[in-house]
C-alpha cells in the first residue's frame, strides 16, 4: 500500500481550486481585451501569480481562509 505525501482535499477545497482554475482559463481573454482597449495591460507584480497563491493557500489553510488570502492578494495587485 502506498501513501501519498500530499494531504487529501475536501470537497469545498476541490471546488474552490476548480474556480481558481476557471479564472486562470478565462483571465487571458479579459487581459487581451484590456490590452486592446487601453493600449497595454499591467504586468503582474507577484510571484507566484495571484491564482497560484490562492490555490496553494486553499490547499494549505482550507477553503475560506485560502480564498480570503487569495482575494486580498488580488485586490492588492489592482489597487
């Protein structure tokens, strides 16, 4: 029997990470529209990206805290 070193995720964590992945898929479309409308889109100032950070936070801290941490990071980027 093998044991995975990664912790198992709850249903809510899987759903939240799914939403983050959907955001990752859709965001480039909005970014290109922003670039077209305003001449250029702002560059990301964070590493890892906000969506990567949110997914990691959800995995590490749970759904609610991870989502809040991700939202805080996204809002700090655009303010």
